[in-house]
């Protein structure tokens, strides 16, 4: 008997970065298996190779631009997954989640006041 799939957040330890895109990524809830697969994939992520291929661009864009586009694509993939559409690609979904997790690490950190 298997346990029911429980949604997991993208960032188990929610990012402390105040960047709005980081907060969006950290708040996403997806099936635990998707998240575990994506976390494992971040080890092999190569921005120049993978992001260009995922976004179909000749050069990798800035992290903020990349994350904006990846969030949009991930939302479409999630909608396709939830609807049970046969065109859903779990491999593509994991690749997009991997890129999102990696790109959020590259976002600029807000300056902290030295009080």
C-alpha cells in the first residue's frame, strides 16, 4: 500500500530572499515526486546548456527574465498535468522545475541594512 501523494513546496526551507520571483517559486506546491526529481537534477544543471535549450534561445537570459518565462511555462505544464491531458510531459515539467530551482539561486539578494 502506498501513501497518497502529498504536495510539497519547491523550497523545503523557504528562501529568505525578498525577491518577488523567489517568493513565487518557494510557494509553489507540487507533487513530492516531481520536487524530489527536480532537486536531484539540480546537481547536473548547466545553465548555458540547459537553459538555452529549454527556452529555445541562442543565449541564456538574465535570471529574472529566465524565471519569469519558466514560471509561465511551469504554470501551463501544471495545468496540463492537472487536467489529465495526454500531451503532458513529465520530463519537460521536471526540466523546467530544475531550471527554476537553479535560477532562483542566481537572483540578486536584497541589500541588508547594517544597523
